[in-house]
């Protein structure tokens, strides 16, 4: 069985408070995009075998794909085994949710392949134990996320446009990024800003949009590479809007037309940054 696992962007991301369980409350707009990993699942007699094509990632028992398969097999009392082979295209540690998407792909794929019959809600519960973003990938469509990111509400998503992703060399640990946060929006302020973005997306691409990411300010201040990229983003006149994704370090910039995004990609490459054109999609995990 072959499973496609899409990357996500956070079109909006506000951290609105610290919780008693050590996590933070967030309010975010999850948008899946066409960039995706591919996972092949093959039955084997026993155990979980994991392989992947990227040296930047540990393909051991700590890997989210391994942990997803183990949690699912334990949940249903499965005695057989699986070989999981991952072809990575989504760079790790950039705020694009690659590891979370792969974990969701393993849960959804194995549930279907071995006919375990777990409901989406049950898969989402297992998913949350693996990471705060994993339930979104089980949910399977653009969504507003609250709580840790697991309280999901359907959203329309970007109705079109072309997106340029920029990959700084910087790799950011999510937990470190949360620890360094000092500035927080109140829930009311966040609600207002998110509402304004959603209204703007409904009129896309009529007007320039403004969004917000709680992690941007500290990252731009701490890393000259990020300051350079943000300076570039601000100068892009044809952009509808731009932001950091997740806790970084990938940034995205949305254009109305593919031609504009293509020209911007040339400018980004000319400055020595790595970029990639993607499109908004309405799926997260696709089987077959
Ligand atoms: O949930 P996940 O394992 O992806 O989160 C990684 C780290 O990011 C957590 O250990 C926590 O420190 C931080 N985090 C948080 N609040 C969230 C999501 C993540 O504090 N809503």
C-alpha cells in the first residue's frame, strides 16, 4: 500500500496561553499543501521495520512512524508485522509537519490495509499521543486548530493562488521555540486577528492580507538569516501575504498567480536561499 502524506502550513498561529500540562494553548489555521512524503507499507511476518531515504532523520524506535505503528498494533492486539519505507520530500525541523503527517499516514494506512476498523475519532486519540499536530493530519482537510492544536474545526482553506516556500538552513526545535516565547496575544486579540484573515481569504485574491505568527518576532531578532528572509518577504509587492510556518524555520509567501511565484523563486534563488513552489490542497493523507 502506498500512502501520500502532505506538508502543512500555519497560515496563522497565535500562542494564547500556557497550560497546566506543560503545553501551550494555540489558535491556528492549518493549510495542507501539495509537497508530500510517500510511504510504502508492506506486510511482514512480525515486528516493525522502518527505512527512510533521508540522513537528517533517525529511522529508529524514536521515529514517529515507528511509534505510530506500535501504538496502533498494541491498541488492536495485532500479532503480525509491517515494513514501513518512507521517501521524504518534506524537510525536517522546518515547521511543515512532515513527521506528524507521516505518523498520521502510518495510522490511516495500516488501519485501512489490515482492516482494523478504528474510527477517525479513535485514530485521532492515538494521534494526539504522538504529537499535537498529528490529529490535524487525521482530520484530513484545511482546519482551524485550538487547544494544543487538536480541537479542529473545518475551514475552507486557500481558494487558489501559488505558494513559494523558503527553506532557511536553520533547523528549529519546537519545544525550544515554545520555551523562548515571551510575548502572547490574548484569546480575544487572537480571535479578532484570525477572523480578519478568514474574511480576507473569503475575498482572495482581492486584497492584501495580514496574518500573525507568535514565533516570528523572536526568530527574526535572534537569527540574521531569518531577518534577511523577512526583509525580502516585505519587499515582495505582488504578494498577497506571507508568514513563518509553525515555529519555523520555513517561510511561505502567497501569490495570486503562478507566474508571480515563479519570478519570486528566481529572486529567492538569486539571494542564495532555497525555495520551492507548491499549491494549496484539500487533503492531508491520500491512499493508493
Ligand atoms: O506535541 P509535540 O510533541 O509536537 O510538541 C513538541 C513540543 O512543543 C512539546 O514538548 C511542547 O514543549 C511544545 N508544544 C507546546 N504547546 C503546543 C504544542 C507543542 O508547548 N500546543
